């Protein structure tokens, strides 16, 4: 099977853009200091990325919003959030959420 030249060009172009953007900070001879407001904003980046990945998984199925409360993910997310607010432990949050999710999903078929 032969690869289309356009596909090869796109792959090479994307690879070049990736290398250039990721290597940009190594090209400079001197350190590039970031402003204080950027440091403050970067503290929230992991939380924002996690929310952007997890929120759609909780409230959507097959690209559509869930239409019923009989979904184990909703109860597991609520339990996990409550446990995190109570204990501030990531491990307890995950274990508690799964302890709610598994019986509802496997036992009741939600």
C-alpha cells in the first residue's frame, strides 16, 4: 500500500511544528522569565485540563447529554466530590467514587 504524498506532507509538517514549538525554549541562549501572572495562571492548568477531560465523561453518553438520573457516573462523581471536600485525599476520592460506581453499574446496570 502506497501512502498519499499529501498525507506524508501533513505528517512532516505537523512533526516540524511540534519540534519547533517544544524546542523553542531550548533555542535561546538566555533564560526567558515568565511574568508573575503567568505563574499564577499555570497553577490552575492541571485542574482545568482534568475538568475538561472528566466533565464530558460524567454528563454525556455517545455525544448526547444523559437524560436520566439512573446513571452511576453521576452518583459516583457526587460521592467523590463529597469525599474530597471532607478528607482532601485523592486516594479516598477515587476509592469512594469507585465504591459507589461499581455496585450501581454492575449490580443495577446503570
